[in-house]
């Protein structure tokens, strides 16, 4: 796409909004944070600074929890947590969590004789201070397929500073990365909970963060509804503050790959028994090619913009800041040779002798 001045300004606004709500927003002069930081005057101290080592953010006036309120996974503190949800035994294939949220709208062909999965309690994703985020999607899982979850975020550590010999606390950000890989061959053996075959974490020391994957059959061969969860189980301990135990700018994506190189994530199924209003039927018709490939719990779901001919995608994302570019709409129609196609209403009305407008209608078709 050719970027115009208007689209550049739009992108700048989007980026500024993301930085304001979620962060990080590094700016200013480089500051060596490996040595003692001391300023002789306040004016110099409260210029904008970023870390010299990696260019990452430094918060000077506000703590991170006061600065950012979106995409934060808070520590569990003393909240009661269980690994089992409340299951609605009377609704086939419906899982209801402790907060009343349900993973529904999937195919009613789910086998009701299959035991309900030992599913993670996702109530922590909808609390006032959420500790988890998750997405659910439908995928074809075969023995040779692999599911990879890549999560990232940021953490903030105290940065002692002296301003005119008075001790202050600033906050220095560092990036957190987590990668977990799961084998499709392990699915039948794990009783609905995947066990990772590979886990790599970066900068998670002191935080109890985990990526967890749960599955349940969808009633068709090799098809499973998968829920991927990123959860912060860090418990506050003496000497640590919630700012130090929270994960900021949290997001993750899930990809399903196999040696054949095909996409494996299917459109998210809708209940075949739901009754649609006339308006809903009209909307379904208008957007029949705009499929939904995942649903979010405590966050939004996104996916590959390019959907293959198979109407499947390879990757879905859990994000707190989804962005979609609506295509421009114009009444101007171009032929293959780039000439403008114009259809005269006068011709179609028979007001132009010898020309009924059929050639233009043929080009339009």
C-alpha cells in the first residue's frame, strides 16, 4: 500500500494512543543505568530519559501501575484460584467459568459423552485487576503438527536516583519473552491439557508466569477447540510491590504448523441451533467472507490478514489493542486496462438512440 500523508498521520495517532494506554513509550536522552544516577538540579533530572543499554523506557514521575492501565496482568496476590471451572452439565459442549463467562458458539455436534476437560479457571481474566488473558480457536490437530505460543511483555524494576541528594525511585523497563512448543502427538495422552515439549523464558526470574494450552474435541476427526492462556500466578511477597510483580504490555500469538505447510486454524464455529433475527441474517450474508477465527477472554483476538484459499489461517493473536484497516470505498470502477467504466442511466432508460448500455453492463459483470 502506498502511504499517503493522511495514512501516515493516522498511523502516528494510533501509535501515540497505544503508547498512552499500553506503553512502552521510550524517549529522550540516553542514560547509563549501570552506574549511580545523581542529578544536581531538578530541571536536569526531569528531562526525558531512556536506558542507554537497550533504549528501553524509564518512568520518572509515576509508577508503572499508575502510568498504564491496559494489557496488564496483575499478580494473584491473595485471590483464591482453582484449576477447575464451574461446568454447566445441562448445556452440551458449553463451559461456564466462575464469573459466568462461557466458551460457547461452537458446534453443537460436540459429543456430550466426552468428559468435560480439566479446564483452567479464566475468571481471573475478567476481574478488576486481571491476572490472565486467553483466546479460543478451532484447529486441525494431527500427530505431526506443532503448536507454538510466543508471548511477550514488559516488567519494571526500581531504579534508585538521587536528585539534589534526595533519594527518589524511578522505574526501568525490561522485555519479557516466553516461548512454549506443544506437539500434536501429545494431545490424546494429556487428558485435554497439553504438556509443552519445549519452553524458553527470558527475564522471568521472580515472576510466576506460565503459558498453558487446553483442548476439547469438536466432534469431527482431528478437530479440537484450543484455549491458550497466559497467566501471572506471581504471589506478592515481603519487600515486593504490585508494580514489580505485574506483567505489562502483555500479548501472545499461537501458530499451528505441520510438514505439509498448510494452514490449520479453522473459522470459529457457531451454534447450529441459534435463532437469527432478520437483521442478523442480513449481517451474516453481508459479511459471509469475513470469518472469525478466534475469540478472546479478557482481551481481543486477531489473526492473519491474508486468509488462504482453504479459508484457514496459520496464526491467531491475543492482544489488547487490535487494529483493522477498513478498505477505502469508491464508486469509481476500473477496467483491466485501467480505463474508467461509466454506466449511463440515460442509455439504460432508452434515451440514447442505438445504444442501450449493454456493453458497459457486460464489462461490469
